[in-house]
């Protein structure tokens, strides 16, 4: 099986992506490294532990950085609930986090699975940036690097121009994006093109499994928030990123372009500037997901929720 390491800030859509990964027959999740982002680190770590407990997955979990590298940023508790899991009150998981720091775990696991590792980032890129500062040779040992982040024509979600994961820690995104020879990107705009009909999601959540029951609870608040503001579809960004990572065969349309992150402090902070003209002379290091097979995407989600 392909070893899969996921850096994540759960987060409701992160949780769905994790269930998809747990259910994948071709990959084995070798660790979860936890970022701050959607909510504070205490909650994102607690949520990862709880999700693994509910799903019966014994995967090592490593706590990472408690905030962005340079500039504090607001979280997304208003979308995901103040605890990141829809403000559902649950007993904390019985298991606790590993002693090793996420950045060190990323490096160690990259050695243990050198040349085979699939690294997937579903949150702000702080932990991976720190790992790169500790050891810039990390990319040489990663087979594929898939990121949910950015807004490739600057139609952002957290600001007009920027997507949340990049905006939360643009300096980290810059460090990470400069370091990897190829970055496979599922951005916010691809997410918008792959909305999930609320009615269909509700059907999937009715599956007779602990995973579906737990997920129905923790996602309720954000699905209602989304239905109020964004209409018939729910947008599960990290789930699309995970589909892209697990089954790249589902890609229908993609583009290869250079990309840079705006690190200024004006309205474009955190914007992912893609050179669509291709005239800047920079290599096309970003494989940008434009369209994914919707039926395959939905099938992965449905199966992940129904799994026991
Ligand atoms: C991204 O931001 C977070 O709120 C989600 O979990 C996802 O990773 C979407 O912009
Ligand atoms: Ca996330």
C-alpha cells in the first residue's frame, strides 16, 4: 500500500477527507500531523484523536505549530463551530497525542517511506514549512505532494482574493511552494465547481455506521451555515483535495502553471498568483486541478461515510 501522511486542521471538511483516506484500499495512513487553522491547536488535535477513535483507526497523531510563522491570523470557528466540530459536545478521546512534534514526525516518516510517500496538506502549511527549515531535503523523499489551498483566479473565500489555508499563513505557503518541484493543487475554485447537493449529503449521512452518525452530528452546523449563505450545494474543499490525492485517475481537466503567493499586507495578502500567460519564464511546477469526475468524487464520499 502507498504510505499516506496527512497534515490537517480538523475542521469539518478535513474530517470527511480523513474518513475517505481511512477507507481507501490502496493507501495506508501512516500519521496525522496537526496544524492550527480552522480553530486552535488544542481543538484540532482533540478532534483528530476523537475522529480516529470513532472510526476505530489506530493512527499516530502529532501536534504541530500553534499558529502561523509570522503574523497572527483569525481562525474559521464561525464556519466549523468554535470547537471545529460543529460545537458538538463529546467526551475527549481516551488516547492522547504522540510526544514528537509534527515537523519532526514529517521528516522521520519521509525517511521511513522515502520515495513512496504521498503527502497531503489540508490546512495551513505551517508544519511543513517548519519541517523544510529543519531539513530542506524533504521534497526529495516525497513521491507526491497534494495541497488543498489557494484560489487560482483570485476568487477567494476568506478575503476577495485569498483562500483560507494560504491566507492563514502565507509565509509558510511561500516557503513550501518554493521548495517542492511539483505541487498538486486542489483550490477553492475547483471546490466551488464540485459542490455537493445538500439533499444527497443527507442521504449519505443516513448510512448505518458510526462514522456516518458522528459525521452527521459534527457537520450539521456548517451545512446549515452553508445552506443559508451559499444555496443548494455544500462545498467540502478538503474532500475534493483528498479525492485528487487518492484517485488522480478521476482528474478530467488540469493545468500546469507557475504560481506565487502574495506576502504583502494589502488586499491581496495570501493570494495565489498563477501565471496563466506563462510568460514569466518560471517553470510550470503547479499541477492545478480544474475538473474532477463528480460521480467518482461523490462515490468516494458515500463509501467513506458508510464504512464501518
Ligand atoms: C479550507 O479552509 C478550511 O476552512 C477548510 O478546512 C479547507 O481546508 C478551504 O478554504
Ligand atoms: Ca482544512
